[in-house]
C-alpha cells in the first residue's frame, strides 16, 4: 500500500489550479507505474488538505447562492476530485507503457468513535479566515469552534481530528483486493483519511471532522492484509534530533525502537508523528515492514539505501 | 440496473441543503432495498444536475479565493458528493433490514468522441447567471459560449452534451459485477452521466461537457451485460400525445414501435427523448427489457401494471 504525500498532488507554495495538480499527479503516476512494473499489487491512498480546504472556502464564499455542505460531504467531494486526477494520470501512464492495469477509485468512509476525545477538543484549523465579528457570529449560529490564527491574523474554524477505527468498506475491499480475477486493478481508497462517520444505531452517520491520512492508511493496510506500507512525504527519511546539531537520518528501526523515539517526543505532532505511529501500528498488527520516505527516494528506500524502514522486533 | 431520477436526490422546488438531499436518498434507498429483497443483483446510477450546478456556482462565486475547477472535475466532485449520500443511505437501510449487502461507489469516466457534433454546438446551460457585460468578458477570457436566458433574464454558459460511447472503467466493472465472490455489493457508477473524457493518444483527457445520465446508463447497462434497465423519473410512465386531449399512457412497446414514436416527435428533447432512446438502444443491444416509470410506481411497473416497458420485436 502506498500513501501518497500531499506534494503528490500540490507542492509547497503552489495554488490549487487543476492543470498544476494534474501535472503533479502525472509525476506520482510514474512512481506508481514503476512499482507495478516491479511486480507490486498496489493499493493507493492520498491526502486532501489543500483540496478540501478549497472546497470549504468555495462553500463559505458562495453561502448566499448555495446552501453549504457539511465537512464530511466536502471530504467526499475531494475524494471525487482527487480520485479523478489520480485515475486519469495512472491509467494514462499504464496505457503508455502497455501495462495491463487500471486504476479504480472507490469512495471510502472511515469509522471513528463518537467518544473520541477529539470531539471535545477540536484542534484542526480548516476553511477561510474571519474577522472577530464574523467569528463570533459563526460560533453562535453554526456552533463552530473558532481559534485566532496568530501568524496570518483573523480567526479560523477548528474541527476534531479523531483516530480512525475501521473502514466502512473494509470487508468488501479486502475481498476485492484478494480475488484473483481482479488483479487488473489498482484501488485508490480512503482519500483524505476517508469520509468521517460514527456508528449510529445499526448504521452510520457523517460527522464534521478530518482524519489523518497516514493513520487511516494504516487502518486500510491492516484491514486489507497487505504486506508493506509505504508512507510518502516531503522528506527523504525520518530524522532523529530534527532541527538540532545532532540531526541525523534514521535508516531503520524496530517497532520497540520506534516507540521509544515516539515517547521521547522526537517527532512533530502534525507532521512526522502520525506517520511514525501509523508505521509502528501497521507492523504491530502483522505487516512485514513500513517505509517512510519521499517520492524521489522511494526506490532507494525499498532497497534499504535511503528512507526509514520499520521492522518487527527481533 | 436502476437509473435513479433527479427527484431521488432533490425534488422539484427544493434547494440543495444536504440534510434535505439525504432525506430523499433515504427514500430512494428503501426502493433499492425492496428490489434487493426481491432478489435483484443491482447496479445503480443517478443524475447530478442540481448538484453539479451548485458546485459550478460555488466555483464561479469563489473565483477570487480559489482557482476554479474545469467542468469535468466538478462532475467528479458531484460523484463524490452524491455517491456518499447514496452509499450512506443504502447501507443504513440494508443494515436496518439485516440485508447482507453493501453499496460501493466507483468513480466512472464516460468516453465521448472528440468529433461529436455537440462540441461545435454547445446547448446545455450550466452554472450561474451573468449580466451582458460579464458575459462578454467570460466569452473573451474563458472562451465560454454564452446564451441569453429569456425566462430569468441574464446570460448563462452553455456546454456540449455529447453522446456517450463507452465507459472507461467498463471492463473492470463487468468483471467485478459478474464475479460470484462479489455478490455482496451494489455498485453505484457513472453518476451524472460520468466524468466526460475523450481519447487522447493511448489515454484519456477530460473535456468540459455534460453527458445525459440515461444515455450513459444504457452504455453502462450494456457494457455490464445486465438483463433489465429501470429508468426512474418524475412521471409514472411514458405518455403519447403528451399535453394534448388525446394524451394517454403507453404501457408497453416493442423496439420498432418505440422507434416510430421517437421519429414522430412524441417525446421532449430534454426530458423523455433521451430516456426513450436509452431504453430502445438497451434492448437493441441485447437487454431483455427496459422500464420507464416513477420511483412510486416501480413495483407495479415490474408486474406490467404501470410504467412503460420496452421489449424486443416479436
């Protein structure tokens, strides 16, 4: 399973022009095609931060013309948007190389617990920037939780980021993935961490939240029973003592070693920490190895020459 | 295969509030569950007119804050949005009734011909209303074709509505649909007529167009080799001499009879005509029967007591 980094769709500093994003997904599609040519049977997931942010901003800006959609529906829209860019780019690359595979994007919901403490403590800023007055109005009318953004000024909505528990489509996708007849497809699933839902009665109900895409990737990877999880990001490997004089790359670690690094606070909360946690949990739950690296260094990382590989304990 | 009518998601006169749409999809889910309990192995498709219209309007309204997406990408977003409402509503209904099935929504692209005459003659109005001055600017800057809307005043963009030729994901979906292991899923595909693409080199390229959902439903139904196509709409059956004193429902017709009604101009271009054409083509291409009816009269129609059934020639 490959969890594409945010820069597979939009690189730092770029705005969300569709043509630009498609150029980036074309690059990502080449990496995927290389893996397929190496014999990997892949499942792909991806983030949606800038895209769902843009969709929210469009909803908020056009609020007088169009009733805005809740956040879970915006995540669903972003799965449609990004899924389309990825299937088109991947298929075109496969067809160019005469690889008899095709990308298939399945909408995916991620189940979270209604009791997750994140619902009491929303922390993830999303959507546009508002003045103090607008912020007070939104708090009152929409019951949004707002925080002041000290860097850019103004107020932003914050939403919960609960821990993924399971994938609503997990069983079906597992059957599909392992059925030998379907070896011609590359599944794209759980985009943006999945559409967040909680259990309600016998069924599900959407919730306004965002789910970390790497933590969700682990849940998908474990549910489908894949052997390896590749988490791609914008750095070539995990670093220890990051940002200090002692900074150095971590080439490999066992689950226990990685857990120690996590408990020592080696990794940034919004950046490397969820990737490290996802990697550890994937291997703990039976995965053979997890690799954290960049799109560029992926192949060196698979040979252990770059990136960070997390193995089970000896 | 069931092609849901627009009123399965948004009824006439309603605006696009998410909660309202979910209420409608819950009703549609009951019909689907009834069919499943009758033993049907279903594929479901749906329209996206009001939803893609809202997404376009959001894109146009927020143009200064967010680079707007092309129409094909907006269709992809609408497949995400509507697909989410349908899988959630259908799953909840299945789980309530202890039906061991699950809905799965797959993003689907519809291939059209780059030579389709519709590209020379865009006719389908989409998005917001503009003043004469704005309209001239959009024509110049974006090369949009604009038409004056005499009823509401103002100018609107018109886009091509080419004929669907094939489904890019057709082969994979056919394998999936017929694989006995996967009898637990109800596929939702080709929403809004599918994301419009043309062939380019060995691959595909998105085009700014909209595809009739009923014509696309026929292409999907024929590609998957399903037996029956149910086209749901807001009238209980096809009428002959519609709007005249002689108006009467058509209970059944052979392909040749239906073709004669079509050539006599019995059916409205933007409404019943594509449904009649889709029904005829489906049966001509090997389908057992096509039924055009309303959600409410569906079960009577299956027994021949209501609706309009199109059979092959004797």
